[in-house]
């Protein structure tokens, strides 16, 4: 007897249907799984055998072959446990094959027959519905996540027994109610700009960076507030749109971050990996080509504290994703492409001891130590960071002041208005932020007033700007113009943008 159960697989964010073919024939008893299974799939036969027996169903003592088609694509993970078990029972006559073959089935089995959640369900359901597979049986743990796709009829199950009774028509399981992507318009944050004392110039730079999704580098002495400012940036970013929330959730689902949480990501990601992170941890990789920190920060913030302490090879691996907005990961057994459109916020001390330029503490570093320390940040990497900001010690008067600063909510309102202007501007160009503009977009949208053009011409040679740095200067100037409600880039916009490039010559001119 032969049964065919439909399941689903993922390679990165690309899904594909998998037909679980189960054949029972007379002969020497055995159990073989074919179709390029990885170790987790090969081990499923022990989980499936125990789950069937412990659920009270007979396990056929015959020759059993399970084929996962297409056979030339490697199958990974535990997602095929439940469809294999259903296929065996259908082939053995314990379930009507016609009823079972109507459903797409995914899920991991425990030895007692309970069904556990799996990774990547949201992307599987999205892709499956686009191919016409709308009726899906999956773990209850993943049901809330899958129910955001309104085209899907999602049947949540907690055990193999429950799935079998449902397919036999002996138990009614209501489909999971469709979830709504209700994003909180007034989210709460642990950090707020009103709590940051002083540092008005740095807060303005952070506002500009958030408005245009520009990368920003904070340089300052220890205790000047770099980390606090960086952790407060999510509080001034606009709330997520439904499309952004779903795209972020897909990545987090594939990475397994949603396991046990359910639902959808409702806040912009803030990722802050330690400086000992490896290239696969930051960019993505491993044997399964899973997403790294830069993809988990998609549409959010990637904060790299102690920026020069990261391995130089790790920082250089960021260059291409910063430029392209996505990362391609190629491994011997897998190839995947993940979006990585994040806002980079980096923080560093000006020297190894941290006191270079301090008004309070003397610097203990010699020039060669300072040069080696700063040289860990390459010129091409600096070129990809639009805004550079220097932060010094906060004055006592600012710390002792009881007057609250401007709140994140007020700043977020200005940032949201600027981003609305950008979305309307780029609605036919496939981009959303000024930071994403190519040379073609700059030529089309970034008209310069005569005084602005004159100022850029004078500063180009003086600051020794590269072509990339020039483009990024124009992008930042356009964001400042958007915040000011200006149609064209004025001289004042360019002058402010130039201030955010002045640290190149101050800290790296001799490198």
C-alpha cells in the first residue's frame, strides 16, 4: 500500500513542497528513509515508531520505505515527523488515505506522541498558500504564528492521536482564528531620550539617522552616554507596518526565535551582539545557513558596542550587506539569501584607554597605540557609515538639572513624518528610505540649491571624500531637508551633514 502526504521544506526563506511517500510491502521487516535526509530526518524513524506505539496504534511489522520527494533536494530538521507518521498509518489502513492526502502536514513528534513546534512555519505557510496548499495541519505551538496568513485554514493539533481522530472524522477541531497584525501605536521602551542628559548634538544626529535609516558611529570617552543613546534609538523609530512586521517575523521564525512565543514581532528589532561574535554569528551561516544578527536586525537596529574590538574580518564581512541590503550565504549543503536592511549603530572609544580628548582624565596611550586601535576600522568601512558623532563628558549642570529633555515620542513624530515623505517619494522605486538611494535616485530626487552645491564643491577636496562618501553626504543632506520640510537641499542642510563627516579628518587623517 502506498500513501502520499504533502509536507513542506525550507532553504533559507525559500519554501518548497515535499511529498512524503510511504510504501508498505511484504518481506523482511525494515524501515528505510530515502530522499537525501539529514541526520535529524534519519533519526525520525525512532521518534515516529515510539510515537505511533505510545499513541495506541499498531506499528506495521513489514518492509517500510519512506521517500521524501523531490529526492535531489536535501531535507533537514524534524518538520517531517508528523507527516511520516500519518503516512505510515494511512498506508497501513488506519486512516483513510484520501482524507489524509488533502492536507499539508508539518510537525515534530515526541516519543509519547505529542506534537512539538518547528521553525519557519510562517514562511512555509506563506509559500504554501501561494502554491494552493491552503489546508494545513500543524503544531498548536505554531498555530498563532501561521494564522496571520488569512488564506490558510490552520488546524492546530497537540498530539498524533488528535491528528488521527481529526482525519478519521471522529473529532472536530476548529480552525485557528485569523490573527490580526495589530501593531501597538504607542509601544513602551526601557530607554527614552528624555532621560539622556546633555548631548544635544548627538541626539540631533540620532534623529537624522533614524529619519533616513542612516548608519551612525558614536565616538566618545567612557561614560559619555554612547550606549544609552544607542539603546534609546528604537524609541524614536516609527511603528512597524504590517508588511514590515510579517517580513521580520519570517526571519525570526526561520531562526527559531519565535519558538514558545507565538504571534508576530510587533516591535522593531534591536540586536546587540558581543564583540567576540564570529562571522557566521553576525552575517549568518552554519551547516543549515541560518540567518545571523544582521538579518535578525532587519528593519531595526544593529548595535555594535566596542566597535574596534570586533575581529577585523567580522567588520569587513559587514561591508557588502551594508551596501546591498541583503546577504547571500553559500555552504556545501545549503544556499540561502536573507534580507539585511538594518540601521547600524556603532560605538567606540577614541583610544585604547578611552580618554583621548577628555576634559577630565589624561590619555595614557602613545600615538602608535592610538593609531593601531583606530586602524581596526578600515576606510571602506568608515565610508559606509553616514554619520560620525563625537560625544564628550556630560557637564555637572546637565546631570544635576531636573528639567526633562525632549521625549522620544516627540522626536518619533518628526521622524515618522520624514519617513512618510520618503515613502511617498519612492513609492514607484522599490525603496523606502533615503539611505537606500542609488546614484540614479540621487540624480532624480536630490536637487541642490546653488549655495548647497557651492559648499559641497568646496568641501569635497578639503575632506578628501570618496565617491561613496559624497553620495552618502547627499543622502544625509536630503534627510535633513525632509525633517525641515524643504523640497530642495539647502546650504544649511549640507552644512549640518558636513559636520557629521568631520571626524574622518580628526581621527583617521593620519592612518
